[in-house]
C-alpha cells in the first residue's frame, strides 16, 4: 500500500518511489492520473485498475496474481490508499489468503489538516464525507455535536457552504473549526476560527468553490459537575413532582444547556441519597 502525494509531487517518499519501480504491477484508481506521478519520477511499470465500479470483479483476479508470486503496489489518486478509496476488499482478501500486506507511511489530508488545526489532536475521530441527503446530513451533524473528540470531515466544495451553515446552526456559531483547501498545493488555503467567522470569510470567495476540502471541528467540552448551581437541583426537584426524574432532567438540559449525562450522574445520585 503506497501513499501518493495529495498535491505537491515532492511529498512522496524515497521508499515509495523505490517500491513503485520494483513491483510487478501497480494497481490504481485512475491510470491517467497515476501516470502523471510515474512520469514525473521516470517510473515505468504496468498499471492495473481498481475503482468503485470494478472492485468486486477485479479483486479476485488480483489475489490470483499475488498467489502466482507477483508483488503488487496499491495506490489511490492521492493520499493513503483505502481511506475513502477502493481497496478494502483487496486488503481483506489478501489476509484471508495469507498474503502479506505491507503499509507504507505517507500523505493523508485528514492528518495533515489536523496537525495544523491548533485543536486537540491526542483524541480525534474521522467521519469521512457526510451524507449528500439533507436530512441525513443534519442528523449526522446533530449527533457529532455531542462528540468530545476533535472531528475530521472531508467535504465537496459544492456542499461546503451549506455544511458550515449547518455546523453553525446545530453546533453553535462559536464552535471552533478549521477549513483547509487544497493542502500542499499551490492554492492551499487554511482558515481557522469560530464557525460564524469562517462562514463570513468563505461565503463570497469563489476560490472556495473548487478543490479538495478538509474540515476540522473542535469537540464539545463537558461542563464540570461542580459547576452546576444549587438552583438547578431545586428546579429539577420541582419539575420532577409533575413528571419523572428523567423528563425533568431533559427539560432542564434543554433550557440551561447542561449535558444530560452530567445532570443524570450528579442529580439522580443526589436524589437517591435524599430518598
């Protein structure tokens, strides 16, 4: 598995170049695209295709080629193979057939953007592309709004503005985000700040209407239990007399913005002691 540059061709490693020269075949998503890289480094090798259309059909053929003793290099159009690209089945079948899989380190837009985000990087989650369907996309962002880890997304430039608007609406206008366009390329542009400020910056800029986009979103910070005022306990105590404890907690959570799990842990335990 050989990562290829995500923009600047000089980002490829010496080891990757050496492997691409030595293997029997190179499996690529797009022959024309990969040929640009190979020609730049004077690499001549036979190219095979593996894409979203032929993946199921071709995978077994390539396993047979490996069984015959050949070495294959898997590359994507840009970045680390299999991350949002074809190749998962090939890797899985290789393990199923006791064929050695060797991953090489290299370019990845998600990790490159994260390293430049200035946001927490010791804990993060990668969500890839959000759904193209409006309601599903909204549901995904709503679910991610409670994520404590830093969130990494890929996005199409055509949907970028709408996605930032949803982040602003659902996660809050002050949620810290980073939007990176065309990382490592000549037109690289990285903007960091509150969701509303980023939206203002890029909304009327035509340069953001094309290119590859990575979005980094700051995770939510839990409010500490000791920060819950005594009046919150009193309010829930009053409301729970008219309904259940869980319903009272949900109501107060919506009004005052405290995470429900924090209220449950602090308040239910308090009521248990009282009872």
